[in-house]
C-alpha cells in the first residue's frame, strides 16, 4: 500500500542529491537508498510521465463563463459517459428481480428482513432490510452500500452487509427504512474485485469491465426493488457507504437521479493522489471506472449536483488523502455555485484514519435528517452493533444457478462482429490516450552516434515520441557505400528480445549502452542478419519501458504501473504502439530512407504492437509477425477493444493494407 513514487522515484532523487553532496566529503552523507541502477533512467522517466499526464487531466469541471444551461448539458453528457465507462451503456435489461424475503425478525426497536434479489438473472444479491417496528406511512429510505469488510468465520459467510448492520439499526430506530446490500466479492459469494490488482486479469481492461459497474448496477436495481415496497417513500431516497461503499455511493448517485441525498464516506480523491502519490496501490478494481474519457474524479462528484451532498472523510486517511478530498470539494463547490445551491454541499473532515468512526456517522445522520426529514434536532443515540453477524446471512448455501462468481465473464458483451466504423471507434475508445494532433511534438530526429565494426555499421538516432520520452533507434547495415538500399526493416522489441540484441549493439556502440555487457556472439548474430540482406537496413527499436528506458522489475510495482496507465485512460501497450508509430515516422525522416519499402517486424506482444501501428500508418509495406496472440484476451491490453472488434478482423484489415507474414513457432 506504500506508494511507488515515494518508495522508488523519490529515492532516486535522493540518490542523485547524495551524489552531489559527496563532492563535499563522504562524512557528510548518510547511507544511500538501494537503487537499481539498471532501471534508474526508466523509473525517473516514468515518474515524470505520470506527473505530466496527470497534470494535463487535472482540469476544472466549471470552466470560465460557464452558464447553468451549459453546465446541465455537460452533466447530461457526462452521466452517459460515466455509464459507458462503468460498462452500463447500454444499460443491462431490467429483468424481473425475483426478490425473496427469507425471514423477518423483530428486535429491540426495529425489524430486520433477510432477503435476496437478482439485478440480472443469476446475479444474486443478499441484503438485510431494516424497518421500524411499526410503519404507519411511507418512510425516507437509505440504500447503504458496503465497504470491504471480511466477515467470514467458522465457515459461515454472512457478507459485508453484516459488518455494517449498526447503520441499518440506527436508521430503523430513527424513522427510516434502510437496505444494506452485499458486494460481489466480500458478500455471501466469492466474486472478485481484484482482477488486475492480484489475478492478472488484464483482459478486464480489454473487455471494458470493472466490478465498479456491477456494484453500480446492483445499487440501481436495489432502488427498483425498494420502489416495490409499500414502506418506502421513493421520493426520499438517500445513499451512503464508507470506503468501497463510498465509491459505490458516488457511482450510483451520479447515474441515478432517484437518489435525493448522498453522503459518500471516504470514497473519492483526485487522480493525482491515485497516480502520482500512489493511492492506487491500496485500492482494488471496484474503485475505478475504465477511464476512457480521461476524467479526474471531481467530474464524477459533480454529477450529484444540485442534490444535497455531504463529502465526508478523515484527516489521516492514507487511502483518500486530505489534500485530494479538499480539492474535490473545491471543484464541486463551483458546480453547486453555478446551480445556486451552495447550501446543498457540505464537507466533513474528522480526525482519524481510514475507519468507520462515530464522528463520521453522526454528521451523516444529521445530513439525512436535515434533507430527508426536515429535522435539525440533535443526534441522541449512537449506532452500535447489536446482532450476531452470522444471524444476518441470507443463504444456507449458494444457489446452483448463481452467476456472481463469473460475472466478469458475461456482464460486458464482446463484439463478435466488428462494430460499424470500428477503426474510428478504436481511436476514440482504445487509443484516446494518444496525444491529439495539436499535442504531437516535432520528432527532432538526431544522429547521436555511429560506428563500424567488421564491415557492419551502426548508427544511433534519437527522436521525441511523447514528453518526456526521447527514444533511440539503432540502424544496422553493411558498411558498403556502393550498396543500394531498397528496403528497411523496423523491428520492435519486447524486453526478452532486447536482451538478445543489446549485447551485440553494445559491442559496436559501448558508449550508447554503458550499462550493457558487450557480447561478440550477439554481435555476430546481428552481423549475419544484415550480411544476408545487404540491400536492407535493420532498425532495432525498444519502446518505453523496454531496453534503455526499462522501468522497475519488481513484479508488484509493475502491476500498479499498468493500473496507473488505465487510470490515465491509457495502457502501456497502447502507448508502446504510439511509440512505434513515431518510430515509423522517424525512420521515414532519415536522410537515406528515400521512399524505400518498410517492413515492420515483431514477436509475441511486439507483433501485436506492429499490427496495430500498421492500421494507423499508410507506409508499411509488409508485416512480419511471429507468434502473434490469437485473441485480445491472451494478448496485449487495450481499453475496451473487445467491445469494438476481434483480433481476426484486425488482422484481416491489416492484410488489406500490407503484405502479411504470420509465423508460429
């Protein structure tokens, strides 16, 4: 949960500072941090990149001169886009809920019902419904959505709803109805929230799937169920929850305007906190939409306006830091001001860590009383746990037809046939994180080094791909001026392939790869390749995060690097495809290129980078792809790609533009 930037990148800066201080005497410096020098450059570039990209997305929700009509139009657009990013556009079919009340029990000052319903067929949700002992009229009703509380004990799994039952009890004793619903992971079913966090389910990004969407859908259908209950006043719905429940409160309230009052607790902070400060490392996938439209999180919060909203947090919460929460409130305050409803927005900061505290609860209760009951009286009774958790379980055993544990497989439909204008849709839905036309930097192509060895020539060029990445191209050819070059091969490398050629390059250009051990054997392999085709130049290219710009090799840190890219509306594969597109432009800009034919070559994931790069460039004559993944699920990660097109169609389209060679080992 400690953050990547602070553990590695700050340590790198500290190491640099200590190196400078050593000029004044070794006795003036303390122990240096343990830095992997082989990835120091890559780590520094990546940290700078994440800061730059995050800053570019940290824009104001309310722009100068925005009027209320314009704001309302923007909110309408944003609501549809948020639904899309949660996998809810189009909304799933509203099938029968098949609600079943398993039992009703009267307790001290309240009743509790154990029940279940199905937002979609087989997507069982276990819930507890809290009511006053006597109901004379329809009640204001709270939907309580739960955080990550593990309640399993002695083989009994009452679900996280049980851990938060004291909230439901308080509401029922104070004149409310309150439905507390399980989540798909820590409820009575063992579904998953940690697909990319822990289980390497990167295909969730390809599918456009996030468990946040399922939890939002559960909340929307829970409101549908509550509307069927005679005890409920459907015009007075409130929503609250803490941690994960705070996040789901945001999703549901943003999408469903039946929610009249919201108190999300410890469920939101800024993109900067997540990406730059590393909060992403403490959060599972249910906290995030697939950020196709590249939002900062204030834009989500703004969708609650102008309805009454209390943003609630603790001042020492490491998962939702204070500075980010205050910044969210600052931006959302501007939205409420445009709506002329400043009194409908509140900010509560209590002392304490990331924990369900009484201080947080009391203000939430007062907020709901104020806006759902027009009651400003003092809170006189605390919310205390009073039920054995196992008593709140709904199921004795999971139903045979449950689809909770496999919801990631079916919730988002795949595009078995490509959608219309799929190439344009890819640009908008999978590659929206590429620089726009006005952001593309000049290549600034420069020959920085050259050398000859045993009749083989190596030239090193550098070019700007995207700030701060200035990447090298290694051009290898026969050193024979009279030989006419008719063709170029641009081979894009993954890390394993880079390891096979780096020693050979270092043998020719030791100053270009000072941290790489030269290898005469690897040099001879490269030399033989160009000697066999003297009329062809070979260009070796490692995109960002590979070779000279390789970032940390720590597997856990690499997981969260990939997750950071998604939060920016990108993937590392998509940005490597961008680097390859820029490398193509750089090759064509070389003085000796002279409109020769260009072949792109790659293996495994690099083959897929070459495949996609060729779709956006008219100048690729041939594609040589070795062990190209046969599907997106087994291949590279591109946001939403499986909702747009399948791999076979992409290959077919590439074959219309370039000659294809697909090799299987």
